[in-house]
C-alpha cells in the first residue's frame, strides 16, 4: 500500500468495508499514542511544579502557575496553524514531524531539572516549547476526520481525542512513579515536603529524581516517530491534500507556519506577563484575541503561492456562523477539560496542602498542612474520567444527537462548578481544609466527566453540520480556540488564589457555561433552530 492514498471515499460502503476500514484503523491507532504524548509533554508542568514545591525550588506559587499558563497559551496558538496543516502537508507528514518535535522540550526539561538553581527563565522557555504538544491535537483531529465515514465520526473522533487525552492521566501517573528511582541516572534531590504517587504518600527526606519527568517520554516518542513515518498515510485527494509536496518541503511548510504562531505567542506573553519577564501592559482578555488575529492574518499574508491559495480556501470556514457557534460551545467542553487538567494538581496542593490560619487578624496561607491530601495521589482522577468517558459521549451523541447531549452537559457543568466553588471557599478559610476535600474532589470529577461527554457530543455536531472539506479545519480551529483554556484557567486560578478568593474563578466559569447553554439551545435544540440537533 502506497504512503499517499489517491483513492479515498469512505462514504462508499463497499470501499469502506473492503479497503478503507483497515487503513483508517491503522492510522487511528498510531495517531492515538502520538496524541497521548503530545498532551503529556504539553501539560506536564502541572505535575512538575507540584514536585518543585515539594523539593523547595526557589520560585513563587505565581511563577509556577505561570509555567502552566505559558505552555497553555503557546500550545493553543500553535493549534491555529495546525488546524490547516493536513491539507497543506498531508496527515502522515504532519503527525510524524510534530510528534518528533516533542523530543526537544522533553530532553530540555530533563536537563534543566537536574539543577535546583536553573533560572526560572529557562523553564519559561521550556514551557514555551512544550506548546508543540498542544498544537498536535488540531492536526490529529483534522487528520482522523478524513479517514472515517460520518456514521462513525462521533466514535472515531471520540476515540482519538479521548484516548489521546489519556496523555494527561498517563503523565499524572507515570511522572510521579518515574521520579522514585534513578531510571536515567543523574543526581537525586531530597524532598522537604511530603510528596506522593497514586499508590500513597512519600515522606519528606526521601530521595527523588525529578529530571525523569522529561526523559521518560523519550521511551515512547522515539518508536512513535518511526511508526508515524512508516505506518501512516497521506490522503492525496481533492478534499484532503490535493497538492501534496515532497516530504522535505512539507516539513519546511509546517515549520514556517508553526514559527509564525510561536512569534505571535511570544509577543502576546511579553505584552501580558508582568516585569521582569514581560511588560505587563495589557489584560489577557485583550491580548488573547490579538494573538489569535495576528496568527490568522500572519499565516495569510506571510505566505505566498500555492500555500497561500490553500489557506485562502480553508479560511472560508470563517464565513460560516456555525464555525463561531461551535467554537464557543467546544470551548466550554474541551477548554474546561484541558484548563482544569493543567491547574488541578497545583490547586489541590495550594488550597488543601496548607492550613489557612488567622494570625493577628490576618488570614495566612503558608503553614504546611500535615493532614493535607497529596496532589499527586488524586490529581489524575479527574482527567482520567474525562478522557475515559469521551468515546462514550461520542457514542451516545451518535444515537441521540450531539446538541441534546451538549445541552444536558451544560447543566451538569454549571451545577458542578458552583458546588466546587462552595467547597473551595470553605477550604481556603479553614485551618483544616482536608475536611471538605472529599466533596470537592467528587464534584470536580463530575465536572471532568461532563467535559468528556460534551467533547464527544460536540465532535458529532461538527461532523454533521459541516461538509467533508470543512469539517477537518473546523475541528482544528475550534480545538485551537478552546485550547486557550489551558492558559486561561491556570492563570485565573493563580490570580484568584493570590487574591485569596479562589472560588471566584469557578463562579466565572459557571457564568460562561450558562452562556454556552443558551447558545446551544438557540442554534441547535429549540424549535425552529438553524440545524435541529446535529
């Protein structure tokens, strides 16, 4: 079988059963672990920063939340060009190349973490490079959408995204375990605070190998790069990649478009982050739209020839009102999942790992809570459930319709967010915050589960609303905007914790979920909707 498929019609039942299904499934099962590693490298700062606190690294909580936020913003911005890479460079070329790029931040992180005195600026740069993993989702989803017929789009995209999202859980389980022994050599460091893994607490005074958090991913990334190069396919048809270039030229085009996104992301961070890292001139709510617009227009006007024509054709999705409606709705589901995944572990550590004590009329939040839960024991549960249930959400949506499922998901997310806010407020005003940890954790797991079901249902809606040529770019674009949740949520949590009002973050998110509920009802579930329950 040729790497480049020139005949591909999965809506033809005979072709699908005789040839298409086997090829599609092979590409899917290489895509899933590649995407898993992308999520892991993108979001591993949420776990690494917890261990930095446990080891006494000389950084503030605000700086550590900023690491996750930088990775979140860069990964989201890289999703914008990644949304359009399949038509330009082909699926096999794109997935192989972007998976191989993950080795750069993985190795860099391993090196930096071997020295407790590595400057914070080095970690900011590595967090920036971790954005490679965030960008991969858009190209991966766009690619898989072309391999499967509409009748199983909810299931196939749910599998790719859901099992790919297991990168978050895999990372949250694998990194703490890998740090317990010297798998890659190097000097150990000594815990000054209690740490843990999913199987129990690790007492202060224990030796740990934090640098394994970076190196461990090479065990998966190296064989996956070979699998992508030799086992995946480019679909060289009119609706997918009609003008496929050589492999080398494809890599060059991918690099050029990703560089544009890197430049706009860095510029946005410089305008937004406070001195000495940035200028601190503009609010994140102003900077993010500017970064998105600069990336979209930069791709359009800094390219030429066939590449520019290709982008112009795909940019037609922006003339469709459903692109914008689904972008907002998808942000509710995936944006919440990815943002909470990035912030959950550090939030548990900061809110429940310290006792909040009134001293001389002032509430203090820096006394270590010896009875506090280990963030590394519990943080994996929410993302695990959210990822596990995503394919189920796709299957339910294939039977009941995407919009109806999304409507119920919106309601569950509103109620869960308000409940989490209540217990978060109680914890942050208590000398014994662990007493409300269980209801907080249960509600947050329900919130994660709702985001997973909603992810599956929105995939179904996109597949039914848009035609074959537009569905892939729309999936990529909506995931790009939604991925800014990985920046917004850690950033907002960090700001509100600094202001001693962490519950306000979840109140704000609940309001946004209500807006999405109304939007989904207006466009897709009310009587006379534009498209009835796609």
